[in-house]
């Protein structure tokens, strides 16, 4: 299959530039895979579509203020997106004006007052275009707290604001390490989570730190030629046991977002029919044909055209159903992408 098969026309005004006025007030499109029906709903009614005994899996990764600006030794402003810290305290980063950012080039990271500054230089350029960046000493939390910006995606055409520090973060975010939000979880409020528990369902956290594997565009014509970046995940023994038992009992495993999907499908041991606990890395690209192992239902946002995320949900629900659901969402003027509305695929 080619990536062009996963394109669609989206009016620009449907790309959400800000979150809903109040968290949880988003619309919810409910897509039933068994009969192809589509229902227009509200997110606060999400629990009413769950089966008693289901396990709702959420990604508790916390978004780092990972976008940081520096001045190069030639005087230009360069944007760095800090992806991951290496064992030697260097960092893997994506950079703007990439062709100019060469090995040995030096940078100054400094706040406006000049009261906090750090020096850095590029030591290596990876095959994937990322830069290895070394600092004069290991970074501490102050670096991102003082200099960092919320890494809003490029289709949000505004600067980040103080409000984004809370709204571009799930309410259960715990372990810092993501450079983009696991956006399906942005819809949950304490009231919605309570309604899920009252329905007799369990909410189980796992962790996948969102990196380029989730958000980078597909630059190859054929899906089979696209290589995903690795992303780190962790599943506690308790979470693995709960999910394994639910799966064996025939209870529904409901993934919140594509990051939860990829973690669960990567860590599931089909031979033993159990979810493996512990830390891991995944570059799983879910595309047709794919044999699903453990995920039964999916809460997700509306994704960008020609993206790995759209390919994933199309693989899960069937491309013809997703095409129809997306057209319905456009016709009904749902809000798209990170700060947009939600879809529940049953």
C-alpha cells in the first residue's frame, strides 16, 4: 500500500488551535466496527459505551518542555527539540535549519535576562538526522523549567502559552519524557475517570515516552519502506498482570491513544498469551495486514492525513470505515488533531 491512499481533504478551520474551553467538553464520534454505525456523542458520556469489566489502558507519560531556542556561534537562532538523554549525559535532538547544524558547531542557551545560560555543541549527526548535543555539564530540571517551551505540533499556528502547560498534559501524567502529548488522554477529567470506574471498569496506567516514532511524517511512497523511530516504554508487573488476566477472561482491553496501542501490541507475548512487564523500546509500525494481539477497542483523536497514526486506526477499524467516519467528522465539523475531538472505535 502507498501512503497516498491515506490522504483526505481537511478544511483548515477544522484544525483545532486551542483546546476546548473546559477539559472534557469535547465531542465524541462513536464508530461501531460490527455494523459500521456512527454516533455523534459527547466525551462526558464515554463510559456509557464501555462494557462492564473492561480495562481502560492509559499512557501516563508526562510532556517535557522540550522545545528550547539557542543562539549559534554564527549568531542565528536555532530551535532544538530535546528527544532523549543518552547514558553519557549528551542529548538526542531534532534541530531547525538542519543543514547548517554541523558537528563542532557551538550554541548558547540563555534566558532573556541572561541570568541562566548554558553552552553546548554538536558531537554527532545520526542517520535519522538527529543531532547528538553535549553540554558543559549535565542538564538539570532548571534547564527545561527556565528555557523550555511546550512542544506544540507545527499545525498549531501560535506560540505556546502558560495555559498549554496544563492543557497539553493529561491529568494523570506522571513520568516525564515525552516530546508530544498522548492526546487521546487529554479528554479525561476526574469526573469522566470516576464514571469509568462506576461502570465497573479498571483504569490501568502504562508508559510510552512519545518521540519521533509517533509524530514524524511518512516520507516514503510505500508503507513497507517507512522506518519508525524507537520509543521507550515501561509496563509495571501489576499492570501486566491485570491486562493479561482480563484478556484471558475475554474482557475488553480498551487502549487510550495510539501510543497505548503500540505499547500493548509490542509487549504482548502471543505464545504465552500474556503481557510482558518491564522496560522496552518499540518501533512497531502497525499497517495492513496486521494480526491484532490484545487491543479490543480504541479511544483516539482524529489524525493528520498520510500519517502512521491514520494508518494504525485504519488497520484497526478497516480503511473503508475510517474513510467514512472521517468524512462524517468533516461534514459535522468535528475539531481535528491534538486539541481536537475524540473518536471511540468499538
